[in-house]
C-alpha cells in the first residue's frame, strides 16, 4: 500500500506538483495519463526521492515519511521498497543483463551471491530474457532492455513498481513485447504505478486511471468510467485529442 | 646503393647500440613519469569532480599553469631556476627532475581526460544506481568509474605517447636518453641526417608498440560497449 498526502513540488517558480493526494492499494495497477510536462514523471521521481518535494508525506505499508525532513535512512527505505523502470531503461552499461538484475540484490539487499543468482535467473526467465542473460545492454534491442529493466525492478521485491513511460522511447514494433510483460504482471496482481501515453494499454491494464494536468490530479476513476464517461471537461478534451 | 652499404649501414652499426642504451633510459623515465602522472591525474580529477573545498580551486590553478606554459620552461625552472633560490635543490638528480616535471605536466592533461570521461557518463546511470538504493560510493566504484575508465583509455594513451616524446627534452639538461645519445653521436661523427632518422625510428617503434598495447587493452575492457 502506498499513500501520498499533500505532495507539492516546484522547479524554480514553476509549481510542478500541487497538493497531490493518491492512495494505491496492494495488488492494484494505477495508470497516469495526461499531456507532456504536467508532472507525471516528476510524481514518480518524488516517490523514490530522485526528486525532493518541498511538502507532503508518503506512506509505504506501515512506514510514514515526511518529505520536509527526510533522513538518509528514510531515503534509503523509500528507494529499497520501491523500484523504477525508466523510459530509457538506464541499464548499467558495464553489466550484463544478468548483472543488472543481481547488482542491487548483492549491493543493496545484501543477498549471498548464489542466492542473488538464483533470483536473477528466475526473473530473467519471467520476462523471457533468460537466453540473453550474458548479453551487455549495448547489444540488446530497446524492447529487450526494457524487459531486463522490468526484471531488475521485480527482483528487489518492492512494495510497488514505478513505470516512467516504459514504451515512449521504443520503436513501434517493439512496444507490444514490453506491454505484454506488464500485462502479465497486472494479471498476477503486482502493485504498479504506470505513466504512459498508450491509451488502449491503459484501459486494458488499469484498475484505476488518473488524468493529470498542470500539476493536479484532474480526475481519477476506473478505466471504463474515465475513458467511457469522463466527468471533467478537460479529461474529455484530452481523450478526444488522443483517440486511437 | 653504395651510400647504403658504404655509409649508412656501417654508421648504423656504431649508432644502434648507443641508441639502445638511450632507449632503456627513455623507457625507464617515461614509465615512471606515466605511472606518477596517472595517480596524480586521478587525484586531481576526483578533487575537482567532487568540488572539494580549497583543493579543487588549487587543482584548477595547477591544471591551468601546467597546461598553459611550455614543458621546457617548467623543466628549466625546476632544474636550473629553483637551485638558485633553494640550495638543497642543487643536489637534485637530473633524471628525477625530468621524471617529476613530465609527471606534473602530464597529470594536468590526464586529470582533464579522467574528468571528461566521468562527465561523459549518462545521467541515467547515476539515477538508476540511486533509484535502486546504491550508496554514492557503490555507485562510483561499481557503475560510474568502471565505465569512465574505458572512456578514458584513448586520451590517457595519448598522454603516454606525449610523455615518451616530451622526454626527449631531457637532452637539454644532459640526459642520455635516445635523443641525448643521438645528439652526442651526431656531433661526434657529423652525421646529422643518418642519426636523427634512426633516432626517429626508435621513437616511432615505441609508439607502434604502445598502439598495439592500447588495442589489446581496449579489446579486453571495451567488450561490453560494442554492438
């Protein structure tokens, strides 16, 4: 379970996130849609403290953190209990696919090497990348990199996985292999918060869809409702512009 | 043909053993200067990269001075100039003076190469390290520096080449390296052309060997970054 209260973040004099409130129950898939530059990615990055909001609290399971005075160990707790799949995968370039998955397990989770390797293989298999476990990121396609990125995020066994536009940087023909993996995770009730521009996918995979604009959550509803019968005019306009 | 058999080859037979002696000195001086400059360069780079107070400003002045003035002046200042002011410096051996000046000079360039290599690493590498809870130390030693080291190899090998070639300035303070031996022999036999052609060949071969080594090293450590 993740609950955010009153989260605000500004860059200079621009208010990027304005009093965001959000509650994600365990096992649910939340999808955030909305125009570019409305703070969707920033919200994800605030959750694992890659960005520091000025205000707000976040609760992860039973732990509550206050962004106004985050200690070093708070930041570490946020980062080890959440994990992130980046738009550009950001796989460690000096590590193989396998090394990418096991590195956080060994360095951060302090697993024994043999134990980490067992977990690593398990999750690479889960995303269909077992055959390429010894390949370096440079030799992988965009879709393959994302699948390894997902395996890396799963392997640390987080309370929630944050997806920052996981398919935006991909060639169109590679999008589906990544979305298929995420859909499978949704079926297994992995708690996820996904920022995406893929409307059909959002509709298909989400338990709840959030429409964000200008640093606000404009509307939040189950997908049938938000896509079928949006309450807010701005949501309707956005969906009309992005009809697939 | 007769020039080759009657003049060049007999002279080369006299000169080559002398140049080989000089080669030993050149390699010895360059190797010491190179190792010293890499260590010093790495320290300068890290100090600047992490903006260590005072030290990073000093490092910047250091780099600016050693990149901005001729090595020959640095050498003369150290070997001829300082002993005029500090008596103890009169006992400084010339080999030591040359090694130190080469290292100090080259470290300025190498620190810039290392700093550039660290800065060339994509921001995403830092983010994915931090996002998964790696400490700053783990991030630098396990993710960033291993990548930066590979990126820094070509410019550092260049610096090594420069050290070998610049070591020939040792002649001006009387060091008997390749260049020193060549100059002395040329003056004795009045054979400037033959002497310096052969001396150039010696340096060139050294450079070729170094190029080979660079390729081998790059192949070994760079395998992760090839498609």
